[in-house]
């Protein structure tokens, strides 16, 4: 299965390289960004499309990584709380198991048959 997965990844990367080479002219076209705000006017120099795509991809990966880390920390916190609860319940159960067994004489007004 690992070999099939590796072959698929290699074929995908080969496809990406072929498309990038065939579309080099379009990917190297410079694009400039302009921001006209009330307090600031700014314009970037011409950035190639492939650079914008790579930077956008990296920003997306970093945002996804940060969200994943926060989710993982939240789940670890929940697991710790649940494990504490389980340990408390196990201690309570063990203390109830260690209680002495007593037999009490049931009186006539408490027996289930009279109800």
C-alpha cells in the first residue's frame, strides 16, 4: 500500500511540474496589489503569480497547523478531565465494594409484596 501511495504522490508532483513548465509564461506574469485606505495608500511592486500562489499556500498550511495544535491541546485537556473523573469514579466504586455486607430484617410494611 505504501508503494501505491508513493507512486500516486510522484505522479501528482510530475503533473504539477508539467503544468508549471507548460504555463510558465502565465505563471510569471507580474501582478501588483494596491490598497487605498483612508489613512494609507500603498502599492506593491509586481509579484509573479507563482510567488503569490506559493505564499498563499504556505499561509494556509500555517493557519491549518495552528488550528490543529489548538484543537489537539483542547482535546488533551478534555482527556485529562475525563481521566480524573474516571479515577474518582473508580475510587468511589472501590470504596463501595469494601463496605461490609449487612442483612437487615425487612419489616412487613417495607416488603415489596405488600404494595
